[in-house]
C-alpha cells in the first residue's frame, strides 16, 4: 500500500514539474477558483502575479485582483458553459499586467473552475475560441514537455521545450525547419508523416516511442492534434519517470505475488524433503541470489543441512554448521539476521564458495527458539541490496514456522513409529506365548473334565462354583489362543492363491442363521435383508464366514436387550457389500482410531464387563483386506454402530 501511495505522489510531482515548466515558458498560470470565485490554487504564477506569492493567493477573492472596469467581463465569462478567451488587466500594486484568460468547459470540475492566464504585453486580437479550446484542453490533458506546431508541409512554426526532452536532441532553432530534417526519432517522424498524409481532421492520435539513440533510453509519449486544416500540434511528454514508477510498482506486485505463492507452498505440505527446496528456491528468487542453503536445528542442538544450491562441498558445509563458526556462529549468537555487502571486509567470514562477494545470513526464529538458518550468497557486487534483504524477511518467519511444524511432525511420526514397534513386539510375544500356552490349556481343560466326571458328586456347592470359574477362565484362554491361531492362519495364507467361487448370499444366510440362537438368548431381534439373486465373489469361504460371524456376534454382544440388528447384503457398483447395523452401545469417538489394532478393547461403562479378546475386528480387517476389500465402519456412542465391508464381485465370465 505504501509503495502505491509513494508512486502516486511521484506521479503528481512529475505532472507538477511539467506544468510549471510549460507555464513558465509561456508566462502562464493555472488558476482554480471555488464557486464564490475565491482562489483555491495557483500554479506557475511567479511572473504574472509578481506581486503575490502563490501561497498567499490562496483564499483571495479573484475579482479583487482584476481591474475594476473588467470585473463584470470576468464574472460573465466565468459563468459561461462554453470555451472562451478574454483579455483584461490584473492589478499589480500601482501597475497593471494584461493577461489573456482562457478556459474551456472541460476544465470545470463540479463547483470549481480552472482557467489559464497568460501574460501579454497589451490587448491583442483574440484567437478563435475553438482553436484555443482545443489547445488548452490538450494542454490540460497531456501536460507536455515539448510542444511543436507544424504546417501541413512539415515546416515547424512554433516550438517550446523543457529540459525533460533534452534526450530528443532538438532545440529552439528548429522553427522554420521541416520536421523531417530534425533529429526527432524516426518512429515519431513516420507517424507524423502518416498523420499529415491521411489528413485526418480533428482527431487526437497517441504514439509511444523511445529516444533509442541515447544510452539511458528515455521513454516518450506523443500526441498529434490537428489544430486547423493547415496546422498540427505535436505534444511530447517524457514518460521515463512515470514508466520507472510503473516498473517499480510492477516489481512490487510481482514480489508480493511471490510472497503469497511461497506462503501457499509452505503451508501445503509438512514433508521436509519436499518443502525445504521450495523455501530455498523462493528465498533465492526474492533476493536474486546465486547460491544458498537452508539448515534445520536438530534436537541435540546441531544443524542439519536440508537443501542447498551452488557448488558447495556438502561435508564441509555440514562441518561449518555443526561447529557454528564464522558468520553463522555470529548470527546464531546474536539471533540477528545480517546482510554483508562485502564479505572480504568481514573478519569472521569463512568461505564456503570460491567467489562469494556478498551474503545474507538469517537465523530462522520460531515462537520460542532458533529452528534453522538460511544463507544466501552472490558473486556479484550489485546484486544484494538492503531493500531485497528486508523483502526477504517477509518470508523468513514463514519458513521458520514451517520448520517448526515439520520438526513437530517428524517427532510425532517417530513417536507413532515407536508405538507401532511396541505393538508389534506385544503381538509377537503373545504369539510366542500362545504356542507355549496351547498345550497346557488343553491339559487344564482335559483334567477339568475328568475331575467333573469323577468327583462331581463329592463336591460341595462352593467347590463346584470354583470348578466352574476355572472352566470359564480356561475357556477364555482357549479363545485367545484360537483367535491368535486364526490370525496366524490368515497370515500364512497371505501368499497362497487359495481362492474359490463363494456364494456370498448363502454364506451370509448361514452366518445369520447360526447366530439366531445367540440373538434370542440376548433378547434381541436379528433381521436379514438379502437380494433376490446369488452374489458371487472370489475368496476363502471359511475366512469370509468367520468375518461375517464376527461382525454379527459383536453387534449382538455390544447391544443391550431389546436391540435390533440388521444384516444386509447388496451390490454397490462392482462390489458386494455386507452391512451389520445395530442400535446398541456404540463406541466413543476418541476410542475409534485403534479399533482394528490387535488386542484393542473399548472401555466404556456399558461394555466394561463384556468378555472379549480384542482380536475379532483385527481378524476381520485382515480377512477383508486379503480379499481386496475395504472395511466400513461408523459408530455413535449411545446410538449404535455399523460395521461391514465391500469386496469386488467376481467377473460374470468366471461365474460358472
Ligand atoms: P472383542 O469383542 O473380543 O473385544 P473385537 O476386536 O471384536 O474384540 O472388538 C474390539 C472392540 O470393539 C470391543 O471390545 C468392543 O468394545 C468394540 N466393538 C466391536 N463391535 C462393536 C459393536 N457392534 N458395538 C459396539 N462396540 C463394538
């Protein structure tokens, strides 16, 4: 925003200079009055109103400056809606200064009015109004730095110039010359000739050209205005400063776009390997640096090179960073970014590249700590500027925040990995124990049966209850071991292609029928919704049966009496879908994430005392994935759950 305001100011300054210049040359002033004819502004007044300072004229009644005999003339003229030119004397102390007062209706702005007064020696024959109107309108419009009037034959009849058009290389002595003999740029001459040849009547033509024979290549705009049948006016304006302002503005806009883009890129991804080259690249682009690197602080306090561009020796650079010496050491010590315009003058400088001339070294500070360093280098002595350095600061905060996030992300990932490893270890240990437990449990169960059979009658009530408890515990152990065995079986089948055509319709039907008893015992209603036709998939019927049964059992098990369980089989797209829906206890959201991990059990008030191993869902998921299928799961605590899966339909050509 600031740069835009500066630019506008600069532009109006350019306008003002052109105005003043031209007005001085013409001994003219532009006067602006308000509706009470009080002077609001005067530009270029010096000679005509020599008695008054331009500033002190502000607020003065204009009529008080006009010779009394002419005041009515002026009032009438000012009321006119047409363009006009009048002549009258202005009071200059004891003296009078004749002026020609010209206005055209286009210079009216609301209640204000502007006109030009030009000092003249004495009253003259007034020019036709139209001619003046066009001249003045054009003057007001274009504020030229050079004004040339030529006849139809090309001969120059009038010429005014200011220092802003020096690079065009023509001077006052051109009056009387033919325009084609002047040193004006060919582009302008060609355009003028064309205008003369075509003979366009009252028409303004704009052309742009540059004084390409000069080294600084000034940039101009010319307007060709036909004044009469025989006269053309060429108004030339030096646009160089304006163009520079415009270029500057464009550069700023480009810069801001770059910042915006970098911000988007940096927030799009947390992957350090992907984003760090992007961040470095943005920094290089923003500063026009030729080389540089980005390093991140490690948890032990050292720095790790993330990304670099340039002929660096990576090992050397890493050493440099690890030891935090030289300029790096200094900026880290003071936590302050530095622009070193000439590294040869810096006693701390240790070269990492051969011909570095200037350097930017920036510690990247997140909220609480230094998370990295950014170094940019150039071999050129005019590449880095304070402005570029400050501009870079716009994104360093963003890069630091990104590093901060990425470090956090990495730590979380590491943590998760550790958890996963622990989980695997747990599973492995249980698996090993399972093998060792299988036989002893079978032993316990066997001897239990014998005991029951042999001494049943000799036992007291409480002794029999103890025996029942041993039985329940042993059966639970057996369930765990058999669950683990199922898992192992599936794992072992992983690579074996043991696929059969499975009629999913009869499989679902069978599984539901088998669970009917359990549902009745649990005082629940079990519904089945089956399609009219058979549905075939490829797979292992035993495993799929186990998966469906598990889901139906769970739905009954984790629902209170009087609940409803719906089992549905249908087709969606190219897949068969099995859904088991209950309106039971449901699962709290914060416990859903690990639901399919082995041995994971949900703990809620309602399900606390329900027995289980935490292996069922893990097993189901394994089976379904082995069948190239996907799990379906949704649950709301207190409302119920939906478990299910989809697996690809068998190709019709294979259904035999
Ligand atoms: P288990 O039933 O042996 O505990 P599972 O792996 O089958 O093990 O299920 C894991 C957990 O998911 C269970 O402890 C139970 O809390 C929850 N759960 C499974 N199915 C349902 C369901 N239909 N409704 C509510 N909770 C369920």
